[in-house]
């Protein structure tokens, strides 16, 4: 059974289409990895339910010029209630929608249990806002920084990442508590064609492994 990933995006273009572009790109990369079932959740800033009609999701992976299309079997456009069955929630809404989207999440999922929420948004304070709003309500929020922009390709209208040599996503250092619920989902995101960087809080065991690996490399270099 494939893990279910819910991607929440701002459906209105009243302020910016950046959120939808980013969500489409993540949807495409997750679909291409072949390891997840994807739910696209449109959020309207006025609080009204987003549209759930199926539509084409096109994207272009780095280094390529021809667009790909997410198979309809890989993605479902749904309302917020679909998040209750998800193993991972990705918040990709526009900055102005962050607080109200978090309130909608709390309303929809009063008992979130062990479902991690990854804030993957453009902007400086968005991840911190998600954590402030949700962590006291039982959610495990992992702050992320998206190190690239996503724009519609001029020729095909497909979502394409900005031209960096190695576009990547950087996550905060994980606490022991966060590792328990977020380690698996982070490994899932590592399957995407984008660099994912995160670190765990060191435990005695991980410190020992780190030292062993470095000493092993040092012995090879010094022929010791």
C-alpha cells in the first residue's frame, strides 16, 4: 500500500499563483518517484471549499525541456476531509493563507495523532507561523525552506523549477520526538528529483556511527 500524501495549496489566484505552481511541481515529482498516492487539496482564502474537479498536472523535471503529465490514477483532487487518511501533509499555501489554513487543519483534524505536517512554502516566516499555530494542537510540524522558485513554462504551461544547478529543500534539525513521526515521510520525499537536506538530533548510537564512518575514511586517506 502506497503512503498517502496530502498537498494543500492556495487555489485562488487573487494574490499569487506561486502556491499552485509549487504544489503541481511537488505532485509531479512525487508521482514520478512512484512511491505515493497523492491528494491535492485546494484552499480558498475566503474559507469556502476549493474545487475538486480533476485537472491536468504538468511538470518539467530538472535538466529536461519536455513536460510530463501526472497520470490521473496517481492524484485525487479532494476536500480537506481527505487529509484524515493521509500519512503526510504538505502545506504549500501562499503566505497570506497560512494562518487561516492552519485553523482549517485544526478544525478538520481535532486528533491529528502522528501525522507530520511539512511546511514547504516560499517566504521567511511561513514555517514558523505553521509551527506556532499547529504544534499546540497535537500536530508535529517540520519547518522547511524551499530553495527555488516554481514557474509555469512559457511554452507548455507546465510547472518548472527555477534554473539552479542543484535545487533543494532544507529542513530543520529534527528532535528525537520529531524523528519518530517524520523520519519515514522525509525518506519518502528523498525519492523526489530534488535535493532534500535534513539532520537528526545526535544520539549516542548515531554519534558512534558518525565517528566510525569518519575514522574509517581517515584511515583510508592516511593509509593508517
